[in-house]
């Protein structure tokens, strides 16, 4: 039996795909750097071998699945080619893999992971479903009819997929190191849509998605009356959100979700639209939406003493705004403190003013040094350039998170796509030290 060796197995998509193949009874292993990533926990629980990078890992009889972050010059990929092994990139392997299912690719500039998790949860309560979620979660259910997958637009990788359906949550300009404008992003989504086999479920309130021109049905959902699926009578509570969903003039039901903010209503409505289009029982959809517990690093709450700490992946001005608004809904009487780590110098430079405006929606703002990527380790600006535009001009260091003690009863949002979790971990250690001495 061939061994599927993953180069960069701790990547969120790679980890999820490795779990899927393992669940299907295949022989799986992988390699990565020694640094701990939250994605490896699930791999370790399944007993999937994780090796440090080394050309010695590559042996005859293996199929190599290469993570997109690693170039062809990587020592393991070089060795594999020397041995004449099959080397296939993650997105291309996945594109071939989903052909055996009714596949739903969830894509968009924001909201992909939350929507993929939500759809997967709802579907598996109705029919056998496999899924790949961008938080490192994967399941290869035997006999699955459906396959839900997160489809990333970066470098147009999602063009490797020709899914049965696509859910498109929005189009916004992000990844400015690759996409040159919002029109460039739209062009990628237009091409992706042209590869979908049955229908595209798209946010009709998004002006860019309204530009789509496809030969298959485009099913629009949103708050606006010009959509096919409409959310009405939204009630925002501290325990979640309740709304009515309509298909044109026909009420499909009253739905309750344990999440916050208009963006989560839209995520849920996209799932309602897809399942209704597929003719699945709406009663089961209602139950599934009500019991969804969320995905990793998306408004993940922990209560520490008299403070509420929230870990969130928000790394774009639109996402920061949505996260702060969600915190206001759940905790209307608490002060909101934003702790933000920008991800990549290019994104920080391009959206500098947008970051400042969204962060300033919080009551207080603390900034961590910019997290560079493997492709971009340095830049022309510093975190001070953003701090100068935000409340208080606060820059926080991992070794001095005790500054956050000055906000008792507050909600502290740790946001970013890098390793902002280490700041939260450092602060939790401060909270555990009852004898901490801080001068304010």
C-alpha cells in the first residue's frame, strides 16, 4: 500500500486532508517544522506520524502531497523527484479527490471557514458527509455522499476545483501581495464560478458578486428583498441570533444560531439556501444550525477571572469590524479591548487606514509586531505606523501583557492570522500568577 507523505502536514488544509485520507483507511504520514501548531493536535490524536523535515523521509512507494507554502526546491520535494515519485500539490490532489462526491466548495474573501464548518455540521446530521475545514479539521466519512470543502482564492488555487456547487460569501480585496485590485479578485471568482457544475449560491447584497455572469443558476441570498433567499425579523440576543428565512415569499422557518453578528446570519442563510436547493428537510437544518459549536479560532471564548478572552482569526479590516460588532452583541455592557497582530507587511501597508478605522471601533487598541510570512519576512513600515493611527498608540510585547490587567470586566479580543495566540497564552499566565505586581 502506498504511503501518502504530506510535505507541510501542519498547514490547516494539509492537516485536514491528511485526516480525511487516514479516516478512509489510507497510510498517511507527514513532515513539518518543529514549532507547535494547533492543527497538529488532531493528527496526534489519530496517531498520524509527524516527522521533522528531512530528505531521508522520502522513500520509494510514497505519493507526495506538497503544501503550497513549500517551493519545488524544498529538500523533500527534490528527493521525491529524484526517486521518480508522484508529487502533487495540495489543491490539485483535492480537486481530483472531490470528483467522487456531491461537492460544495465554500469560498469568499471572508467567512469561508465558519461557513464550511456550519455547512458540514448541518449536512452530516442529514446524510453521510466528508469535509475539509480551514481550521485544520477534516473527516473522511465512509460512504459519504456530500463533501464540503473550504476553497481558498489565494493565487487562484481554487481553480483546481470543479465542484457540484459553490457557496460564495463575498468578494473583497485581500492578499494584496498577489491580487492587484478588487477587479482582479472578481476575475478569479468569475472563473471559479464558470467551473461549477450545478449552481452557485452567492451573497446578493455584495455588489461584486452581483456582477457574476454564468451559464448555471446563481442563487442569491441576503437581507435585500431582491434576493431569492431572504433573512427577515432578525433578533439579536446575548445568547445568539434568531431570524426568519424566506424563499421568495414562502417562509421556510424560524432559525436560531448560537453566534453573533450579521455576517453569521448570512453564513447560516447560505447553508439554508444550499440545503433547500438540494431538497433536504428544513426541520433537520433548523436543528443543525441551533447546535453548531463553531470552528477553531473563530470567536473562541474563554473566561478568565472577571475578563472574557476571545481568540479570533480576523486579519482584514472587514473581519475586525465584524468581530468587534459580534463582541458588542454578546457583551453589550462590557468594554471591548482589541489586541491585534497584523499579518504580512503588504496587507498592513495596503489597508493601513482601514485597519485603523476598524480597530478604533473598540474601546481600547493594543498592537503586536507585524507577523511576516515565509514569502515576506520584512517590509518598509513598522507597527508604529499603525499605532500612530489607533487609540492610545499602544504597542504590546509578549513579555509585558500585564498591561491588560487594567481592564477588569472587559472583553479582550486577540485577533490575527499569525501567532497572536502566544500573546493570549502569555496573558493567561499573568492571570494565573496571583502575586503579579503591576504599576498602572
